[in-house]
């Protein structure tokens, strides 16, 4: 999984039938210190994420192994909202403590 | 999924039997602000896209999970025509408003 | 799929049993203008390609969805010989018109 | 597989149901000399790894082929704790001999 | 597939049960002229390769389609020992002729 920050929503009306009902977010990828990288991915949501949240997403075939995306042509899916992570014992990110 | 702009069509007469009937587009990848990146992919179409449109495409095994590509050796498939997306509340792209 | 030019042949006698009978080509990847990139991949052939031809190849699990490679440990397979493609209405490559 | 060093733990309470019970580690990727690269991945654990250990992890669909991750939306899983490796007959890393 | 040179062996005692019995090699990736690139991968062996040999390996799900790795969490597997390859009619590598 990789880290991303939910930056916005993408709307597509004319889409593959199997994608109907999914929410698509633009995620900016974060590095392991939690800094934005400029890189992004469009991910389906399986956890009820919202704009501004930091999440982990699964890519590739594993993106289809959620209740929301099973059997659907999604190659990136948000699978968790991040509470916190640390590196070498030092907290890098804490939900609710963002500046 | 990633963002691409449909730049043109690729024709291949001598191809794997299972690819017959598919349309192949050259997609230039866009960044999350909607700017061209110079990178590209050849994608099968599952939604009736056309040259000039901005689309999302699925890569890898998920590219085979559309009605058009099931069981076929496609590793990139257009799965939606994009209407709009925003970042931090600011619209980055709006279909029909292209310059 | 990506674009490649067939640059040569790779021979491997001592190989996984399931790869027997496949032809392996060295493909140099091309950009969307048809220029060589220096990057390459070793691809199995499913279409009867030959050295010098421009092809599209499928990577990942989709490389196993051809008659030639089904159930075999190939992660890149040539799936079409390219006749032509265009960008913004301008032909970038036409088979038989190479310099 | 690639090499990583377990740098810390990631906590996600609101996550896909199928991920419950898994431990997620932040792995910094190492080069083949064992040096940190700055790149990272969030990996599920299948072997009882701990912070500070050097591990190999599997990515993509193979990340789901462990007892811990079968059928779950994990795209990176730690599959072994590394004892040692060598290059050209010279030991690059020996567990327990870290500085 | 990509080209690699077998540089050394990796030992992992505490590993996923399904990986038991496999040999893991450090492969340095080669470019299409056969030159080392500095990049590497840890690959399972399915062909009886040895240190110093030039091989092709399959990545992703195809790495599980060998007799040695079926159903196992390996994402890179050596699938052939290379005898020779050429580019534009010029031999780039010939087994046994290494300097």
C-alpha cells in the first residue's frame, strides 16, 4: 500500500457499467514523512474517506479485493484512513493534528 | 486509475485473435492539474471515447474487468470519460470548457 | 499496451518447461512519436512478429491471455503488429514507410 | 521481491473489513548493498517481523498468497526476515551485525 | 521478462511457510546491451541458475506460473538461463564468452 492525501473528487458520468456507484478521489501521494510528492492516482473509495484525509490505498489486482470494488475495473482503491504512523519511534503523522 | 487525453488512434491488422473488434487509443497521461506529461499508454476503449476527450483508464489485470475486454490481453482500458475534477475545492478540469 | 520495436531475438535453452516453443524478442520501447527510448523488455511473441517491426505488447497478467502464452510464466507478450497511429490527426508511424 | 527495513508501524482504525487483524509496517526500501533509498512501501506482515529488521516483501497479487493475507486487499506483504545476502561472494548484510 | 545477472544468494530462515524450499537470488538488472544498471530484484529460481549466470525473470503474477513457484508468494522468478541475444543482427551476449 502507499500513502495518499484525498485532494478532491472526480466525476465521470459516461463510464463502464461496473463502476457505477463508486466514488473516485484524486489522491496525492505522500512520502514516508507525510510530505506531498506531486504524484497522484485516481482511487475508488471503500472506507468512506473524505477530502483532506490521509489514507492508504491498494493498487493492482488487490484494489478489487474490497466489498466495494469486487469484480470491478478499479486498479486503485482506498482501503484505510490513517490514524498515525511512526518512523524510528518518532510520530510522522497523527490524524487531527495536521497543520 | 490515471488520467489521460485521447490523442489518436492506433491500427493493428495482424493482432492476437482475442483483440479483434477493440478500438485502441493513444492516451497522453495528464498530471493532477490536467497538464500533459509526455508519457503515454495504448489503451483499449470500453466507453465510446473519442479523440480529444479526457478519460480515466485502468491498468493491469483490472483492464480486463470491462464488458469490452473480459478475457482479452489488454493491460490498459479506458473506463470513464471525465466530466470534472477538483483539488482543494478548485476545479482543475471541466469537460466542454477546454481551451 | 506499450509500443516497441523488435530489435533482436533471445535464446534460452535451459528454461522453465512451460516456456518451451515460445519465441522471445528484445523490444526497444518507443515513445508516442515513435522514437526509441533506450528502455527495453523481453517479450514472447503471439502474432508472428519479426525483427524490425513495430508492435504493441501487453504486460503483467494480460500477457498470459493469448493463445500462445496461456498458463505460461510470460509477463510481456507481443499482441499486435502496428500498421499506423496518429496524434492530433498527424500520422506518427506508417508501416512500410520507415526510413 | 525487494528488500526493506522495517521503520515503523501504521495504524488505521477505519479500514476495509478484510484488513482487520493485519499489522502494517512502513518499510524503507534498500538497495542491493543494503543502503536506504528513501523510497518506501506500507506492507502487511505475514512473518512476525519487528521494527529494525531487514525483510523481503512481495508486491502485487503475490502479496495475497500468504496465510495472513489470502483474499485480502493487500498489495505488499513481508514474506521473510533476512538473515544474510552476498554479492560476488562478499557478504552485504548479516542479521545481528548491524551497526 | 527482463534481463538480470545472478549476483548472490539471499538467506531467510523465518519466512512465509509457502516459500520453504525455494532458492532466492539477488539479480542485478542488465540493460539491452547487457550492461549492469545498479537496479536489482530478489528472485526465486525455477531453472537451477547459479551465481554469475545471465537470466531472464518474470515479474508479477506470472512469477507464480512455474512448477517451483505455483501458489507461492513470489513476485519475481528466474524462468530461463540466457544463451545469447542480438540487437540489429549484432550479438550482445554469448554465454561462456563473458569477459
